[in-house]
């Protein structure tokens, strides 16, 4: 599995089911990121910058390390795909 796909899956899951359930629009507004960019991140079309990971984590009320750990787990769970 590509890291961009794994990040997108994690982002969507944390956004929809995490501490703060929110829409793409709300996340984009709070993180000062275009909603279309959030969509492309979730689709695995874009890879986030480190600054974006920090911004997203702040809004999602988790740490950047937690996001990276979830991405790592997603990659390990899908090693063969």
C-alpha cells in the first residue's frame, strides 16, 4: 500500500470517528487548508507536508506522532496490497 493511500484512510477515519467528528469543510476551515486539498489527501492523491500534518493534528486534537503511528499501523495491516 502506498503511504499516501494509508495517510488518506487514517485522515478520513480520524476526521469522521475521532475525538472531534467533523466534515471536510470544517477541518479545512480550522486548519486553514482548502477543502479540495483535504479531499485529495483523503483520496491519496496528495502527500501532506510536515506542516500540514501538524495543522491537521492540532485541529483533530491528536498529536502528529499519533497520526504517523496510525499511518504506520495501516501500512503494516496492508503490506500485501
